[in-house]
């Protein structure tokens, strides 16, 4: 598309926007093939849609979306809630490319109460509402099985799949099965349990599945007392056992407050690395949490948390068929829903519910991350590199990281080490050792400058790929001396960071920038652990090299300096005479017996000069 054609397209779209009303509604963007690519909602259509065509729009994905728009349509509604619901319906119907993606929990099980003459209660993963009423889905299968176990203990619904009819029961078509003899079923198919009694049991089972256990418990308790007053003690005992089972189940569920009757709770947690958000939904009925589920939303146009939550609330409430009049949210909402109030609690039980939802979101995010990284181990390294890039605001992904450290004792046997990490893992073939040549005495700064100068001068000469990040094992002083060489002398543009220690000699902060500033990284985070691993590795590498060099120096003898005398001859002489002093005192004939006449003469003359 030429510039002129694009300008005409934008002008045509702006004319459509100018004719839009300032009323609530939903708008749809179409591409060249007249396919809906985005569905949005607005309290004021004209104002919202016109914002897409402002020059100061700086979101890349929004610009991409606008570049694809060929036509715009809209639907005006009466209320803000209708706009939300209409948007939700259109997204479900058309699945537009640029709308947020909800990763559905269809693989999670639900509990079904069938529409049969004698209903059954069982778990399923296949939702078809024409077969019955479905409760769930349950993200925690343990809680689902606990509910099923309670229902089967209390009411003993039938488990057979035989299609039982009223006519079949009247004709005596069915016989008691093994479940009846095991006291797991009351055999309503044979008339041993009345239809009214069976239906009453299923109705109470539905109340448990809805979360109305407190009300049901009170009802059973009152009925038990009534049976006892009527001297029907066997029936009263049976009701007592039911009451104890219900109370035991209630005690296991998380009771928030008996004053909270029917509330929805929504919380949201971001994952900036993958541009995803996790939204947790909690439903509280009669003081206890009876539903908790976390959904994953994939952002398409950098939607804010408020926009995502506003999109999710109607959809999730519709999915769980919630009619709660109160919705607890973490921040103020711009939109209003009819007969529903948004609450942002500051303290108390409702604040505790928000914290509970946030904890669920974070746990779900952590579990998904670990699951993904187990399937694809490289993803963890990529995530950590992106996190470090974001923290330091680097232009490139820090794939190649190098770290330096010095080691000496009062300036003697001074050495340095350079370790290389690629994709957040050590690349040992690229490690390098350096003997300090130009520095006399214990001058760490000058030693560091010599090593850095030698390292990168050689890399420039050989045309080797330079690192994406340099990390110094030290604070601001080490960073400055390295910067003087890298930027001042070699004129290289390589980011330099420093790991600084506290008074207890423990690494506690990452420094970066000009002037160096502390970068906010939690010391218990994975990224900080990797950075300290780099620091520990370069320290180990430099210390090991220094010890090896010091050991060789300590084992050096006068025999090592004699030309033509190698390690084998030296070891033979030491074995025979035990020390260099005894070799000096020995006669040339004794030495000849060990190494021969020619070497004996050399050794004797050399040791005389040393003396």
C-alpha cells in the first residue's frame, strides 16, 4: 500500500469515527477480507475509537492493528454492562486475532447431576448441558473427590448406567444389584427407596455442590431434633450421622467469615516476560470458599490490568453462573454492572480474600513456569536473559557474559581469571587464565586493567565476537577502572555491571549505570542466584590458578634451571640423594652412577656457580 492509499484509508476511517455516538456500545474492526480482527467495548464509542487514530499512539501492536483496519462497525447498547456482555459474546463467536486469548480449562473435571428419572452424580470432563447440570470446573481434584465422597456417603445416589424409567420400575423390570447389598445404594430402581425420598436427596446434593452447606447443615440439625421429639430415634440417629458428615466437611473448607454470604473475588498477577496475565476467581458462599479457579490470558495489545479484568469478569461469572451482588477487586473499576457493586477492601476478611486470590495466582504462575521449563529447559535460560535485559535496560539480550577476578598474596604470583557464560550457562572452553606481567605489588585495579586490555585487544585483532555484558567481581571502583580501558582506551560499547558485597562479605547488590546505581533484584530470586554463580565461578577459577602457580613455585629447585636436565633426570637424582644439598656435596663419580658422565659434569658445574 502506497503512502497516498494509506492516507486515504485513514481519512475514510476517521470519517466513520466522527459519525459515532457518545454512547456505550461495542465496536468491531475488519481487515481487507472483511474478517473481524478486533472487538472492543466503550462507555463512549466516539471517544474510545478515535483514540486509535491519534498521532501520539506509541504502542507497537496498536499501530500494527490500525494498519490492518479496513472498516469499522459498532453496536449501541443502553448500559455499560450490556457493552461488556456484547463484547464477550462477539469475542466468543468470532475469536478475533487481536483480542486477548483466554486459555480455557476444559481439561479440568466437573461434577454432573443428570436429568434422568433417577439422577446420577458423577465426575466428567465432557460438558454437554442437555444431559444435566454441571458444577465446576474443579482445578483441585482433591476437593472435587471430597465433595463426591460426601454426597455418596450421605445420600447414596445410584451409580449404574442403566436407563431407568418409571414404567420399568412399576413393572418390576429391575433387580437389586451388588451396590445395594454393599449398602452403597438404596435401590430406588426396585421401589426400596421412594421417588420422593430419592429426589429430596438429590436436591440436597445440589445444595452441597452450590456451596450451601451451612444452610443444609442447619436444616438437617433441625430435622434431627424434630425426629427425636417425635420419638423416631432410628431416623434421628441417621440424620445425626448426616449432620456430623456435613459438619466435618465444612470444617475442612476454608471459612472466611460467617458474615460474608455471597461474594465474587477477582485478582490479577502479571507475567511481563511472556506478556501474560493470570486472573484468579474465588466464590464465597455462606462464609466459606467453595470455588477457586485461575485463568490465563494472553495479551495482544498491551492491555492494562484494569482492561483485562473488566473483560474477564463478565465471562468468568457467566461460566460459573454466579449471581453474587458484590465483587471484590484489587483496584477501582471505571465501569459499573447493574445490581452489582465493586469493592476494594483495605482490611479485614475481604482483604484476606484478595490476598488469598493473589497467592493462588502466583502459585499457578509458578507451577506453569516450572512445567514449561521442564518440557523445554532452554526456556529458563531465555527467561533469565530477558529478565536481566529488562532490569539493566540493555539493547541486546545478554547471551554472552564475561566476568573477571584477580588473585595474589601481597603481590606475589599475581594472576587473573576470566570466565565466560553463554545462555546463562558456563562455557568452560572459553575460560582464560592470565599471569600479571606489568604490575608490581598488590595493585588490584592496575591488574584488572592489564587483563581487560589484553583480553579485548586480542579479541579485536582476531575478530572474535565481543561479549554482550561484562561483570566485575567488585563494586564501583572495579567498574570504573574496567570502563576506563573498555570505553576510554579501546572505544568499545560494552555494558559493564558490578557485583558488590556487604560488610559480611556476602554479595547483596548488582550495580549498573553511569554513575553506578543499585539495581532492584531480590537476593532470593533465580536471576540473582545465577549472577552469584558467575561470581563464585570466576573466584574459584582465579584462586585455583593462583594456588597451582604458587605450588609450582614452592617446588622449584636449582636442578630445574640447568639446561639439558629434565624432570625425569631431576626426579632420579632426588630419589638417589634425597636433596639438592647432598647432590652438591656428592662426588662427580657418585653422580655419574645415576645420570652418566656428560650430565654429571653439567650438574656439578652448574651447582658450583649457584653456590
